[in-house]
């Protein structure tokens, strides 16, 4: 099943993103999370289906979380992930 998803970046934490159904926007995101997230700036809208690949998130998990709780929160990469990312560029 395809979903039209909007992705927001956090003004407070670099590389932290919220994925939500485009039609609902941020309505299902808890207020406490929005306060910690800071200003939510829309960065992208895309059609997601289980066959689509995302750079740092599992598409099936993203869609499942959006369906269950109304959003998916992508946390910034850990130090180990950043080191692996830098190592793969060399």
C-alpha cells in the first residue's frame, strides 16, 4: 500500500526527522515530542511503499509506525554510524 508522507526536520537536533501522513500533518504527534523537536520544517514529500528504499530508515518500519502511532521519528546517527559513513566515503 502506498502512502503520501511528509518529512520534517528538527530545528534543535541535526539529522532528526519526523515522518507523517501528508494529509494529517503533525496532528498525531504528541505535544511533548513537538516541544523537544523544536520548529518542524518540511523538507520533503514522497510516496512510500514497502518496496521503496530509504537512506537511513527501514521503509516497512516507517510505514508501520505511521500507521500505529501517526508518526515515525528518525533519530540522528550514532557516533559509530557516523564513523562508518565517513569510512565508506574514502
